[in-house]
């Protein structure tokens, strides 16, 4: 039997597509006349194999439950259907559940059922073609094979007799009447299942009048489908059991695609746009797959990256000709050198993308220039608030107006003829552009504006954006080793900075997984004190100090809101405010099915005592670069030192933000030592007055780390005082200068970490159980630390080899994500990640020295 979804009504297909995107789906159906075609002998009613396969496949999907609710006795239903155990079976119109719903009858109900059995036997005795079906809580009278006059007589006798007894519930179907001694029907059964599995939407398919009780319980996003003729409460109707198989197969494919993603682009092949106010990500074929507004840590307008096309995208590609031919893959994608402008090229098509500069702070302008000598196809599908707000599009002379959003939004596209379609909740716009050489089409997405009037000529805006980046690049001093890749890393770090606030994002995305299909999916679109300070320091070492001063000013404003520096949280929003509660966007399936999709970050509430060290070290590097210490920066230094003096001896959650009990982490203690050590050195070098307690406290912390952090049995500095497990961050015992790199204990630590945590081209943070399920990739930053450690102990060959392996994991446009899986040879985690790029810069500088 050939199953083609195109045979279904278009409106029904749209409803199924929408239903497939619900967080927790319940798929329920009748048996006879639905899964199995009606046959003369009910004992021979077999389900269509295609329907069984689709139900089995649906049941195997996450957050998806399937059930068959039938009037048949449960025993007979199980024997006849032979459905897999994953499919719930509900018999006797809901009075028999196969798993978890078994109820013993009360004595009174048992007695009534016995009386019904006797009474009905008397009625049907001698009536040819009439049969009784005894069930645990009911008795059914079947008249399908009886002559019409006999059938009518029997049914009328039952209706006027036992059907009127107290405590009897009557259910009539096609040529059957069932008398039950419990209050139940298919609607009750559907509600019971819905409650049991926490379904956010349900679909029910049925052909019988008894199925109307289930249709009556459907509401909201639910979907009811009637099979065959007859009055119905269902919203849609199909012909027969073969159509049921088609519906179930189509729903299964849509659900699977939504849950697991359809050809999710490799993370390392995503390319970032930035204007230092917000960011966007492009796939290798010029699909805008991720962008938030009004800021990069706001809700997404385009979340295709985490939810597929239905979550919002803005795509440009060569036109597929007859509509069935697939668009060719692009020849390549690249950044215009020394800019954040991206070009995606096909044989006869060029798409140029950049985020405009010079706009108001509340506004984001994405400019897309389409040029070439072929037809281009454009699809514009904004989905504000992660797709949770219905969108309407209105075509006007100047372009498209997006309606239904909290923030105004328009797509300036004069002269483009748009075709607007709807999936039932959102509208999308589609256009085919006939291009000719020398006449590019310019599309301007203006978020935060309702203005559809012409802007400045596009070449002027492009020149302004490009000069912003290229002029800055001219001020940098780049190392010889991997010069171009370091330049791209510098631009990436600068692109993660926020020019309005001084905050610096840890990464451009949320919830890109540390394990495909896993739950280690975090939101990194915020400003961590540690990450921000390390990013700014990397830029200082390249010759740019503005970002460091802006970040320190941001931190000073944060401190003004606190009772004391010891109360600093590990991270804040880019605006410097506290984060809201961590939440899950249930309506998004995640990158390649990696759920949950999170917004916010619970690490906001953790104690991380290492954060003070990178801040003071940044001030030291900034002072060295500028020859002075600003008064406000010295205030920060003293505030960080004060925080350390008050809290250094406490356990904390550490640099990796483990969601477990606090420990005395070696790295955190080392960073407390760094805070005081660098504070003392800044005071000495720049004529500032150091607190007399800093030196003795620095020495006390050093002695504490050496005494309690070294594990003689392991022959290494371990993760924490309380255990023997290893952590790449403990390399900072030597990298920071707390002990001399020539110390045998540091060299032994390098060897131990290499042996346990290095795997080919990457280095893992640790191997211990951190309280979370699943695994993760190796961290590029940890590999960078090991490279620096190799160099400190004279192992340059190993350092060069590992550095080249990191370089080889960068994407085609030079971007690095957070992690790398050396087995699958793919990138993992949020992208692009500041840690990874600052680590690469540091290694290139050291290898160039």
C-alpha cells in the first residue's frame, strides 16, 4: 500500500504539522474501522501493517505516547492486534487498562454484572446471528451478523430492559450495544491517559459513534479525525483505515523531524554576524538560523538552530526551478577579511550579510545583499519569543510588516513580490527574485523599527560596517603563528562584546549540546566575571584596551548594587543585572534533538571563589599596556582582595559550575592567591598602597594549596582537597606562578592530566561523576592550558602538535565552539565560544615568542 501525505487534505496536513511540535504528544485511536478495516468476522479484524509500524515508531519517540482505545475486551484486543508493548491498550470503552490502571470491581458491581450476563443471555437465546461478548466490567451484544428485523428486536429489548437498570451504563456503537457496571467511556479513558502522561496535546482517530465521547473531550491544540461517514464532533474527516495509516505515518515523520532536527548543520560550520550589540548565526547555505532581539540574551526571533524551520529562519538560496529540484550546495562561505561581513557563494549567486552599525541601541538592522545572474528564492519566517507568539505578515509598498510582536519589526524590500502563507499559527513570506548582473537586491530586516522608508544607500552602510572592524584590526599586534586564525579569533571576541554596556558574552548561543541528544545544554549568552575578564585580557595582549576598560566599568557598576564585593555572583546579564530564574522552552526540540532548551542559568546562584583572580589579573595586564592604573580600577582591585580575604577558605562550586555539593577546589584557591599576588605587584609597580594583610594572606593560601592540593598517591595536584580525581584547571598551580613550573610536582601534574584527560586532539575537563547524566566533549580551553604547560616544562614538540590539532577543528570560517568530540570528530557546545578563541590566541602568542 503506497502512503502519500499529499492525498490528505491540505488543512489536515497543516494541523498535523502543528500538532507534531507539541512538547508531549498523545496519539490515540480506535481499533475496528480505524487501525483494522471492518470485516464480516470480527475475530479476523487485523490491523494494517503500515499503521502498526507508524504506532510503534511514534511510541519509540521521546515525549510521545500512543494508545488504542477500543470497545473490545482487553484480552481480545491484545490477542488480535498484536501491537507492541510500547502501545497502551485500553479495552471495553475505557474500563480496562493494560498497565497501571487495573481496578478491581466492588462486590455490588460484580453482582450486577452477573445479573446482566444472565438477563442478556435470556434475551438473545435462539436469536440467529446475535452474540454476547463478556468483558470484565461489561457485557456487549453484537447484532452485526443477524437479520435486520432480528437485530432491531434484540436491540430494542435490551434498551427497554437491562439498559434501564440502576448502575448500568449504556454505550451503543455500530450494530452493538454494551452494558457496563462502571462509569466510563472513551472520553474518560482519553482524559485518564492524558493526565497519566502529562500530554500537552492529543490526537484521536475513530470511526464509531462511541468515539464521539473521545472527540467531545478534545480541546485547544488537540486534533480529532473521523473515519468514514456520519455526524461527528471531530474537526476533520478521512475515508478509511488506509487513510489512518497515512495520517499516522505523516505524523510520525513530522514528529521525528521536529524532535531530532532535519540535517542539523555541524556546529563548527555556523558563522557569526555581529555589530557589538547583537549577534546572528548563518548556516553554510546562508540561512539565518539564530538571532535574538532586542539583545543577544533576549528571546529569539529566529531559532531554527534549536527548533527547525518552524522556529524561525530567513533563507536565501538559488531557485529550485520546477519546485522539486533541490537547490545546489554553495561553493563556499567566508568572512570578508578583517570584517564581520559574510559572503556565501554559489556558481551564479552571491549572498552578502552583515549587521549594520550606526543604528540606535534599541534597533538591529540585518542587511542581506543578493547578487548574481540567476533566480534566487527567499523565505522569511520570523518567530518572535522562540516561536511562542503568533505572527502575521502584511505586504506593503516598501516591504513586509511583522505584526503581533512586542517589538516593531519590518523587512524593507521594495519591489519584491511576496507570497504569504500560514501554518495555522504563524505566517511566512516567500519570493522568487530574478537577478541580473550589476543589479543586486537588498533586503533590510529592521528589528525595533516600524520604518519602511528608504535608508542610506547600502554601499555606504556596508563601507561603514567594514571600516569599523578593519580600522580596529589595524591597531592590533598579531603573532606570526596562525596569523589569520588569530585575527579571526580577535574579531570573534570583539563581536561578543557589547558596546552599550561593556558586558562580554561567554558565547553567542544557548543550549547547543555538550552531547548530541543529551541534557547538558546551557545558556551562555551572559557575562561571566571570569570569562569576560579573560576575554578582555586576551584583547589587551593583542593591543586593544577599550574592551577591558569598558568591562571593568561594567563590573564597577555591578558592584555599586551590592552590599560588598564578596557578594558578587559569577555572572550577570549584559546590562549588569541579575538573571531571572532558569527556564525551559518546552516548545523547542533542541539542536539535533538535544533537550531541554534552556534560558537563564542556575550558576547565577552559585558560589565561585575563583572569579576575583581573573579580574585583578586583567587590571594588571591593562596597567602594563597603558602604563597606569585608573583610580576606579584600583578600587576594583581592593574590592577583589577584600572579597578573597573574607571567603577564600570556603568550599565553592568551582570554575566548571558543578551542580553538586561545594568542594575546596584547587583552581579556586589558586585564583584567590592570584588575586592577592597581582594586587601586591600592581601596588608595587604603580605606587598604590597595598593592604598590609595581603602578603601574609597570599603566602598562607599558597602554603594551603601546596599542602592540601597535592595528592602523593596520585602524584598530581587534584581537583579538590577532598578527593583524588583530576581536573585540567589544576594546571594553574604552575601556569599562575603559585609554584615554579620547574617544580617536579607541576611536571608530574602535567603528565597525570595528559594521561587521564587528554584524548588525541582534545583535553577533557575531568572524568569524574559530576551529578549530571551523559557525557561531554573535550574543552578547547583545557587543551590550550595543556599546550601552555607543555611549553613551560620544555615539551615544545607536543605543544606544537596539540596546537595544530586545535587549529584543525576550527570551522571553514575560523570559528571554534566550546568542545570537541574526538571520536565522532565533531564540535559540541555553544558557539562561538570566547574561552576557545582566547585560548587559541594565547597559544599562538606563546608559540610565536
